């Protein structure tokens, strides 16, 4: 099922896809505490991240209201995963790939009523997010929400669907496609 999405994802460079009913995706609203610690610097700084994107319980309920979740992965080369600058470069590359998937899905009839794409980390489309200047999101049709905002237990989910979160020594990033 969802062969159209899978074909697009493969074409733009995603390496693997797993599928799971949305209601089975393990989520824990208490994980929001990690967003609140603001270790990534995006809390209160980005429309696609908490708290602007919505409260944890609401987002978990929204996720579980979808029919299925496609989990795409891509491994990116990284010499030192503890090097924040190197990590961010790869995260943004993954974000662009995930945004391209979303834009391509929209071209074939998907929209926010029947699908949603979640990416790794906050949105980096704008040099400065409109949330900081009091402007609305400048790219509402392209920007994608953070996986973390939905409190998905990624390690548990990886084990459930058979994804190797370590890969071959690089950074494995996820892109979640929620479909109704």
C-alpha cells in the first residue's frame, strides 16, 4: 500500500521504509520534557516545534487518528556525532529531503487533511522563524513538524518495525509520513 509515496521517497534518496498502523506507534507525552529542556534550541523558537505546534496529548491523539505511518530512513555520513555543527548540517539535509517528499506528495493529491510529514528536529527553512518576529509561518505548505513534538518513542518503534537506528556508523534520521 502507499506505493506512490514509497516510489517518490525512493526517488529522492530515502533508503528504507517500514509501515505500521498509526494506533500502534508508541508515544509517551512525558517525553515532551526533553523539548522543554531546549537542548536543541528550538523550544519557543520555531513554529514546527513545541509549544507552538501544540500540546503533547493533542499531538499524540492526532497521530493515533491517522490510519498508517510510513517510516522512511536515510543514513548520513558523520565523522563525529558529538560535533553539533556537523550534526546540524546533516539534519538540515534530511529536513530538505523530507520537505521535498511532502511537496511531492502534495502534487499527487495529499494535503494536511489526509497526510502529514514529520521530520527530524525543528524547521530550518527561514534564517529566522517568524515566531521570533511575530509573523506567521512563511512556508506553511512546506514546513514539517518535528517528530519529537509528537512524543514518539523512536527507539521502541525502531525495535518494533526492525529499523537499525545505528546504521553503518553515520547518523540515521527518520521521516514519518502519517496517512489517513
